[in-house]
């Protein structure tokens, strides 16, 4: 008996990187997965590699129509929805905070925060029916000042959203949690390979994370092993948030 036997997950932005690793992990633990991504080809490839228990479709998380179609597809194909993984929402605005436009703010909030809320709203009736749960992929950027102002603020907003949903729907048996990754080696970093070498020096555990590190945490929070955990943020970050303590150790003679 595996943790996800008979369970169904919907993962957003699962065509590569963290979302792909999450989809693969849930399937490896016996679950069925609706693999969604803005790039429908990528979603289909990930699903094809998983096999029978996966379906890949194109979904833009900034479109409510796409989200509703994805939720409907999961339920139609697999009969139920147990786990929503809000993984979409990477950094799309890197402007100088003093130059940021209202449009920049809207674009970042749309893809990171508003989309996650819309996915939850769409999935909720189905999650309630099976006492399912939601795991949202945030970032250490939402927990401390690492830069990328609009992205970080949007990720911080996910925490308040998660706590509020958790408080509101706990009595329905629906749980809401966050995994907050540190730097993870995904295709997002492909154009900046030296950056990962530099960044790993900030991590007490001496390396950046792999997508599988995040998938393991999501699989835990999404499973019955976490049945009394809701409204929480689990940082999975190689110790980077120890911050000053780590730096003191590094500089000690
Ligand atoms: N990689 C990291 O270092 C890191 C660190 C902390 C948090 N995160 C978070 O993890 C999540 C995944 O990051 P990643 O590095 O695996 O991503 P990635 O850049 O490797 O992949 C992003 C995927 O999102 C898809 N996508 C883009 N816009 C979309 C949209 N509107 N609708 C649906 N899909 C869309 C892309 O097609 C792509 O397949 C993001 O929320 C990101 O903020 C990543």
C-alpha cells in the first residue's frame, strides 16, 4: 500500500523543474496526476513518461477558464481530486523596484498569487468531497528579503492566503500548506549556470536543492502523514534561513 494509491493530484506548471518532479513523485507513490503547463507539449511529454496514470494538458494559470477546464479534466479522467499543487508562479518581473510599473505588479501578482487563489476556488468543491488538500509552492523569498521585490511580495501573500483558507475550511477537512524552497536546480537557472555555483556558498548544507528535494516535501504534506498539519509553511532550503548564525560560523577564525 502506497501513500497515493487511489488518489488524484493536479499539478500546475508541471512541464519541467519542480512541478515535473512533484508529478513524478506522486505517480511513483501510486497516485494519478493531471500534469498541466502553459506549454502543452511539455505537459504531454511528462504525462507520457509517467504513463497510464497521467494526463497532460495545456493550462495557463492566469486564465480562470483554463483552470476550470483542468479541474474538470482531472475529475472526468480520474474520478476525483485529492491534491492541488499550486506550483506555477515563478519570478517574471526583475525590474528595478524604483522603476516598477503598475503593470509589472499586476503581471507578477496574477501568475503567483491570484492564480493560486483561483485554482483553490475552482478545486475546492472536489477537495471538500474527499477531504483533500492544497500544497502551494512559495519561496524563501516570501520569508526573508532576498530581493526581487514584486516576486517576494507575491510569495509572501501566498502565506496569508494559505492561513486564511486553512482557518476557513479546516472544519470541511480540507488542509492548506506551503513548501518554501530555497534555490533549486531547475531549467529556470539554465541561462545562469555560474549563479548556482555562487549561490551554493550561502547554503549551510553546501549545495543548492534539486527538484526532488521539493517533491519529497510536497508528497509528505499532501499525504495522510500530514493529516494534522494545516496553515503551515515548510521551508525546504538547505539551511539558508539560518542566515546570521551561518555567516558567524563561516567567518569564525
Ligand atoms: N527554481 C528555484 O530556484 C525556485 C526557488 C524557490 C521557489 N521556486 C518556485 O517553484 C515554482 C517552480 O519553479 P521552477 O524553477 O521549477 O520553474 P521553471 O522555470 O523550471 O518552470 C516553470 C514552468 O512554468 C510554466 N509556466 C510559466 N507560466 C505559466 C502559466 N501562466 N501557467 C502555467 N504554467 C506556466 C512554464 O511553461 C514552465 O514549464 C515556482 O513557483 C517558483 O517560484 C523555484
